């Protein structure tokens, strides 16, 4: 049987790796990115480059979005009406198309998008991922899926081409919710590490020995170990953009409020990330959250 045709929307740090995995696995691929320069390499590698989300979706069996936030996702899926015609992907989606939102977005947006896809007689999954740039490039992402189990089974071969695990969390919105919880915990870890590292550096402790205790002891999560290395090397090459972690913390705080949970630690971490953004580090890696502390 021929492989399904896929429209992939968003070719940023994560999306580019995911889309390339689909090409590697020989799925017929159409890509769209607002910055057309990011699309050109995919055209050279065999993908069709679309001029709009609508064009990308028109002949596709799957539509996948991987963008920064609710606003960007809404623009791609729903678009705007020009000359009496909507230019979003859903406007051209044929009945039966499986629509997958992989972006880290709010539960409200996921539910709104699910309703819009249903009106088009399409199927929907929210399937955000854990993992970083290297995991996306290697096809080792972890998909956190909300939606109908039968739809997931149809989508499983497509997701498997991009990831190593696929976990069904429950109904629509479940994937989006756990992803925000996951990233809020990560954000708190990174912010606390930035504060701890600054204490180590200012107190005169041997930084190498002190970090060995932290990274090889109880606090030493894989994230802490990785980010500690970037902080000590002052290597802020983007793997996870700092401004996007701030966005995720804000979304998590919003979702926590809806279930009467005040995410106090998330609010404190968000302040640290906002200070780093104000200091000009928003387009750098999350490890750059340490820099404003170092300069006080």
C-alpha cells in the first residue's frame, strides 16, 4: 500500500527535524513555513513546498502542525479570509483527514481546534512531544497523545517515523495538559539550577566538584545534567528557545488556575525567564536564564 500524504506546517527547531524524519521514511511530504527560507532545503530534498497552509493541506491525508504557540497554530489551521476564501489548512482539508497538533499549546485551543476539525468531518489528535532538537532529528521524540484511540491507531505509523514512544493519555486535551505540566516542572528545574549555579560561583566553591554533587545526586535529572553543561560552558546555542519556556510556564499557570492549583513555583520560575528575555536572551537556549544572575 502507498504511504499517506502528509502536510507538515512549521519548520522551526523541532519541526524541521520531524519533517525530515518523514522524508527519510519516504512519506510523500508537503511543507509550509511562514519563513520561506526554511522551506527551501526541503524542496531540494524532495518535498513539495506549499505557498500557504491551505495549499499544503489540499491533497493530504494527514496535517501536522508544530509551531510556537496558540497564535501561530490558529493562523495555520484557521487562517484568515482573503477575497472571500479562508487560507488556513482546515479550509482545504478533505473529510477523513487526520489533523495532529504537536505544538505546545493551551487546552482551550486544542478543544477549539478539535471542534473545528469535526465540523470538517476530519479526525483530530493533540500529540505534543518531549525531547529536544537532537531527539527530533534522530526520530527519538516521545509523543503525548490525547484523542480517540482508533484515530491514534491510524496515525501510529506516521508518529512512529518521528518518535520512539507514543503514549495515549486519554481524551482530547490530555496530551496538551500533560505537556504543559511536564514543561512547567522542567522550567522550575532550570530556573533553580541557574540560581544554584550562581550561588556556587559567587561563594568560591569549586564549581566542578559542586556540580558533580548536584548532577550525580538526587537533583541530577537528565535535564539538570544537560543544562548544567551548557551553563558552565556558556553555550546558549538554541535547543529549546528561552522565550518558549516562558510561554509554556505562562500557559501552565493558566491551566493550573482552571483546576484551582496555584503554581507558585512556576510563577517564580517565570519571573527568572522574563528577566532573561528582558536582558536579550529570548532567542537563546533555556540555559541562558543563568546570565542575568551572573551579571548582578
